[in-house]
């Protein structure tokens, strides 16, 4: 029943009872007797209590909707207020949920196009770094080697330092190109890419242990890229901000999904606001309908969990086998 009819019928019943009493044997003396005043006050009180109860029941779903609207986040799928209450409130909540679903779908589509453009730009920059800058530095390194064989002895140390600086710059260019464009993901598959990523971050006192089984459901290229990028961003945050000395990267199948877990023993998230990196991970998870959660790890640190729905069908063995 709608809120209008609830209030109308309650007030109509009160007025009907009052009219019936006035037309009946009940009278009000002048001046009013104490007993008559008591009856009138009790009737008024009952009418007010009835109105308060009806309004409270009818307006509670609207208060719940207001709280949901103030905390709504399009990057967190599935958070919807319950459709309940009078007809007007239920219709309003259902309309609001439909609007959220449409906005979320539109945002996911826009984010997908933006991320595709971003990946294309990453590939272009990585190719130019590898083909142009990398080849130029390689040529400079060869030139320095020929110069080192001809210069006088007192200048060889300076030429050797220039060689080392050029070689370090070339290695850094290659490392940046690999991070921009994960070629190992396209060539050898997700397991090898995650193992390579773990090895890359195992430096400067951070030990990264990886666990990727071979029996995984087949995933789309988009899902594999999202898993790789979330793992990459999670380990980047661990190395830069957590102060951890150990981290773990695990990818394992569930009955209806594949879950990625990046865990460290650092300082944890605390009350820090989410930065661009975490927002980027949420955008990528939303793109493939995955669930992304940030939790406190057992014993301290941070857990980053990405749960990707597995497509129906038989599981296919990973192309690279189990990780050691």
C-alpha cells in the first residue's frame, strides 16, 4: 500500500470514529468534565501515535536511500539499497538502482576505451624506446668500446665510466620498455609473466615469492592483462610505500573464479586516501566484472585480492606449467 493511502485511511478512520461518537450518545459538557477531556486526549494521542508510526515506516526506506546515495561509489559494483517500503519509496529506490547500473555500465565502457587507448600508447612508447633509444645507446656503447681501445691510458678510466653509465642507461630503458609492454604475457602466457614480474621486483631487500599453479581456467586476453596490471601495481605500491621486506604473489582457481592475491608484511594501508594507482586498479577490475578488495593481511601488511569470474567450460592447463 502506498504511503498516501496509509496516512489517508488512518486519518479517515480517526475522523469516522470521532463523527460516530458525536452523533451517538457521547456528548461534551460545557464546561468540559474531566472524564470527557480524558477521552478526547486519549483519542487525540492514539491518532498522533498512529500517524507517527505510519510516517516512520514509510520514511525509513527514504532515509536508507539517502545514506546509500551519500556513500555510492561507481567503482564498487553491487552496492545497492534494498528495494522495500511503500510503493512510492520502493519505486524511487528501484529507479535509483537502475540509474546506478546504467551509470556503472557507461563508466565501464568509457574506462574500457580509455584503458585500450592507454595500452596502445604504452606499446607505442615501449616500441620507440626499444627500437630508437635502445639502438642509439647500443651504438654509443660500441663507439665507446672502440674509443677505449685507442685512448691513452690516463683517459681509459673516464671512458670506462662513460661505458658503465651508458650500459646502465640501456638496461634502464629496456626495463621501462618491459614494464610498459609486457611482451612475455603475449608470448609465454600469464604464469610466466607473473613469475617474471616477481623476479623483477625481487631487489633492494624485497623478496617476492610467487605461486601460480598450472591448472587454471582459460581466461580472455583482457582478463589476463587486468590480472597482470593489478599484480604490477600492487607490487609497485609494496616496493615504494609499504616498507615491506617480503611479499607474495599467488594466483589460484576457485570453483567459479580465479583469484589473484598480492600480500606484503609492510605497514598496511592505514587511513591513507586511495591514490591514482588504486583507482586505476578499480577501473580495470570494473572493466571485466571482477571484484577488487584491499584488506589487512594476517600479522600486518596489506592484502590485494582480485577475483575474476571464470568463463564456463573445462579448465585448460597453463602453457608454462607450475611455478617452482
